[in-house]
C-alpha cells in the first residue's frame, strides 16, 4: 500500500471516530431562557368626529352661516377660507411623537397661484389650548383635537396675478405623521 492510500485511510478512520463521538472536539456552551413576551406594534391614526366646515373668515366678510362651498367661492386677494373639524386621535406607542399638518400635496393650484401667494396653514387645539407645533404624543391617545386650516390669498398679491386661476381643495387632507427621532 502506498503512502497516499495509507494517509487517506487514516484520515477516513479519524473522521469516523469523530463522527461517532469517540474523541469529538467541542467547546463548552450554555443558554438560559429570558423573560420576554410578544411585542405589539402601536397605532397612529386620526378619525373625523363630524364633518368639517369651510367658512369665509376674511376681514369684512359677510355672514356665512352654515359655511361656504370652496367649489363656488370666488377668492380675491385678502380673502381667508377656514376649515374647522374635530378629529379623534389614536396615538398608542412608547416614545411616539407625531405632527398634524395640512398635506401640501393635496392642494393643487393653477396659473400664477402658488404656495407663496395662497399658503395653507394649520393649527390644533385640545380643550381650547393650542398644541405646540401641532405635536401629538401618546398622552393624546383617545383625545379629540380641533383642527383649523386656513387658505389665505395674500392681500399684497400684485396686478392681475392669479386672476381666474384656481386653488383646488377637493383632495385636501390633514396628515398625522410620526416625527423622526433626533
């Protein structure tokens, strides 16, 4: 028998012995169970309590009891349309922070009208107290917050800028977006 064959047979025999447990190579190890549980994801949601109302709150506006229809309102520089609604907040989660905003992508404009001359702003209150920065936390879970969105046609808009152009509010949305951690 040549040396290569003898070496191969010896290596094969050593492998069989190791697989059989006689002379196996192992390092000590141990493990312990830890107290754990099932983690459940939280929730972030707003739901309208009642239908919101658009109102003309422009300086010197005539009475608009019952609100106005934005689709038929003919806005001029200096006019302010206001949307009021109440939303129930679901904000359930450790360290949850979120912000209520008017979705800028849900308002479309034509012609010369833009965000600079027809800005949309949003404020929120809880029991009449303003929410700083429109911030929502887990402490607000279950609360009803009041939202006021305003669309203003800036009074100093010059010349004929925006004449017969449109601000489309038919897809207007209020966003509740989780804040990034800092």
